[in-house]
């Protein structure tokens, strides 16, 4: 018979009733969330804890609880915050972060640290490689961290300009004729990139940089024929590029430049029958030196915890549908 697991015991000091209630959450919801995510049992009597589970997980859970308890000095914790701390600590990928240095991106409005092992690998890859792909579901920080890395490089004067590129493909809606000049037509598609820039640099500074063309809005269709030197180029929503557009974009990269291509191959808005350039390039360039691919999973989602569960539910549903789709294809063949 297997010997019972010895509980991991520790005490949180100094004990403060209000802080401790903040740590545990309403009806201990914060502790239950940690239990669920780390697959261990948390027992406590006052500020004395017993954690029942694998030794390495229990030790890491203690580190997390001590960190959260320190936060209660000045912060009202919520389940969303506990979720983010779990992501940042990367405890669901125990041991994966040990070989990855602690990375900080510096922006005018403050420092930005990637959360969790996969985000750290993503940012490290951007720092180490000239062409980088961030592929995965919404809410995993692909675009936000790419913009942060671009701002960091601009502030350090490692590049002279930032280019924001995105295919103008409507997400299942027909918007009709859009008035205004080219920049005004493309602006709605680049709003997530703008929002990140405003947060990191401030509205007025971003406006000045755009006026000086240090930050440039470059619709994908207008990239042909250009060579981009000393630039940080972000191609967002790249799942909506065609094969030809992806090849065209990648061959624009010049000396002293870094490119980050982000996208989610499960959300392609191209016309039916048109293959995504992102799905194609994964196979074409997977073994090319100097190009990095970071694949994000639902567990990497850093938005509201419901976003992670939504992504997982869609994945499970699509996997169930796949066999029936193949059967139908076989019948029609």
C-alpha cells in the first residue's frame, strides 16, 4: 500500500484578521480557486496551514500564499487577481521557469513583466530572434507583449520606428463603405495596438510619434515593395493573411529589424476556401534557424478566468465535431 502523503505545514505571520479574511476571500473562494488550479487540498486553522499534495506543488503553493498575504497589506484581493498571480507564478508548469531569466520590459509609463513560463519564453524569443511568431487564443498577451517589446526597443534606441500592420479583414461582419483617408479606414482594425501604445506611452506622446512617423500605420496591402530597416514591425491578426501576403510581409524585413507576427488559427475570417498564411507558414518555416514560434494554450489566458474556460469549451466542442465532419466528407467524396 502507498504511504499517505505527509502534509506540508506553515504559518502566515503576522496574523491580522482583516488581512487574513482578504486572503481567503468570501467563503474561502480564493483558497478553493488555488485548490482547483493546483490539484491539492488546503486546510487551515486560523493562520496555520496544511497543504496536501505533491511536495513540489505544496511548496510552490506556500510561496504563492505568502506572496498573496503580502499583497493584502495594500490591496483588496479578488478571484481575478488570484487567477493572475497563479498565471504569473507559472505554478501550473512547475519547474519550467527555472531556466528562464526574469524579464522586464521598460516603457515610459512603467515596467511590464510577462506572466508565466510561456509569456516569458515568448518575450525572450523576441529579444533573441529577428522574426517571431506568437500563436494562440485570445487573451494570452500575444499582441500586448509584442507592443511592449517594441516600445522597450524604441526607448532604448535599438530601433528607429515602430510599424503596426494588420490585414483589413472584417470579422464576419460586412461594414460597407468607410469614409475618410487610408489611416482613418484602417484605424478601427488597429485599435488594440493603439490601446496598448496609449497605456505604455501616453496619448499625447503617441500622437507626436505618429505625426513624426516614428510610429507608422501600415496596412498590409501597402507593404509590397518596401524594405524595412531598423524597425520593429508587428503584424497582428495574421491568421487573416493569404499565403501570398504572408510571404510578401516576411520578405520585407531588413537589417536591424525585429518582426513579431501574432494570430489565432482558430479564428480565420478569410473567404471560405482561402488558406490562412499563418497556418501555412508554421509548416514552411518550422525548421528555419533564427525564427521562433511560441504556441499559447488556454491555460495561458490572462484575462478574466471565464475567457480561459470559454476557449477550452470551444476547443472541446470542435474536437467532438471533427470526427463527424470527416465522416461527412467521406460520404460526399
